[in-house]
C-alpha cells in the first residue's frame, strides 16, 4: 500500500473514532472544521435533524483578510462562525476536530470561537 493511501485510511479511522463519541443537538451543535492546503471551512451541525445550523469558509472573508496567513485566517473564521451561532441563540457547541491534531490552525480556530462566546 502506498503512503498516501495509508495516510488517508488512518485519518478516516481517526475521524470515525472521534465521531463515535460526539453528537450534535439543536441546543449544542457539532462544530466541524475542514482544512485543505489553501482553504478552511467550518460548519455547525445539528445531527438529530441532519441539518447545518451555520457555515463559514474563507471565501466569505474580504481580500485583505484572505491574504493573511492561515492561522490568522482561522481566527477570523472563528469569530465569524461564533457570531452566526450566537445569532441563532446558541451558546454551547461540541468541537469536532475531524482527525486533525489540536494545534496551529485548528487550535486558533477553536480559541477564536471560545473568545466569541461559544463554550465547548
């Protein structure tokens, strides 16, 4: 098996293991993050109904904000999704790191969401 395929399978196993322990509800949606090499996306998901409560991506940021480093962009997105979730009158969430290590972009995003007033 080549290294790329093995890496994908390991990440899929991590995602499955994490998702088996967390579940989003209407009062406490699951806050999932996805990052590629160039972009960052995040969604607040109500798993009981299977709907997305709020979603953000770096495409929603201004050009000046998009030209920043990815860690700074993650802070901007964390603030943005915290505002969107607060507008829906939700104060708590469950954080789903989607198999990524909790450092760098993922940590900055989570810290910004917490600073925005969402607890998890």
